[in-house]
């Protein structure tokens, strides 16, 4: 048995698979459960595994965000193309209606001019 800094007697006992120090104060037994110290190599190994998992999740998250960005960009481009086509059809329709209205006015003007003219030739005999 050894004595610690506080004057307690310490004894190491196997309880299951772990070692536990048992402290003996003046009265009775006091059990302290301390897990076996993990070696520095194991700690570094698990640290690297944890960091790799964290970065893998971050890379996966970034890949998912980029995929969503590409999909939404494609959908936006399709909607923009549809809107552009509808706009161009509307503008073409307005131009066509304007042109048709101008031609209709011109046709009415010509029809009016024709109706004011005499339909028979001058110096022709009147029809009986």
C-alpha cells in the first residue's frame, strides 16, 4: 500500500476489467472509480478519426449545398427562359396588332377613296 498526498492509504484492485484505486481513510473503505488511462497513441488515433469524420461530414454538406445550388439554378434558368419567351410572344403580338391596325386603317382609307370615285368612266353612256 502507498500513501497519497492527503495521507490516505491507496491500494489498486481489479474490479471487472478495470483497475480501481481504493482509498483507506481512518474509517471504512472508500472506492474511487477511475478508468484506465488511455494511451496517448490511442487518443491521437481517435482524435484523427473524429477530425476525419467531421471534415467528411462538412465535405458532404458542401456537396449537398452545391448540388442544391445547381438544381435551383437550372430551375431558375428554365423559368427565366419561359418568361422571356412569353414576353417576346407578347411583344410580337402587340407589334402584330399595331401593324394589323395600321393596315386596317389604310384599307379603310383606300375603300373610302374608292367609294367616293365614280365607278363609270367619264364620257360613257349611262346604263339604262
